[in-house]
C-alpha cells in the first residue's frame, strides 16, 4: 500500500514529503492511520548527523498517534 512520509535523505538536510510503499499488516499487527506526529529530540539528534549509527535515507518518526483502521490480530 502507499503512504506519504517525511524522509530524511541526508544529515542536516530538510525533510522531504514523498510517497512510499508500506507492507500490509502481518498476523498479530494492526494498521493505524497516523493523524499526528512529531520529531523528538532523538530524531533531531539523528537528523543533525551526530548519530554515528544511523543510515540515511530514513523515516524519522517513532512518536505518533492515530486511529486503528485494520486489525489483523
């Protein structure tokens, strides 16, 4: 399925909104329509280029909220 995401292509560069492919939920997973998200301090650290373990490109989000639209549990 398709989704839009803010992608970090390189450290220190502005995020770019692009369409990405997302795998459908597997057994035991749910599909969530994200309605709100934020870039936290950990994501900002990664985007700065100071995080030696991160690989670009990446979707910098692990803080979000939304609505469950599919349940595969």
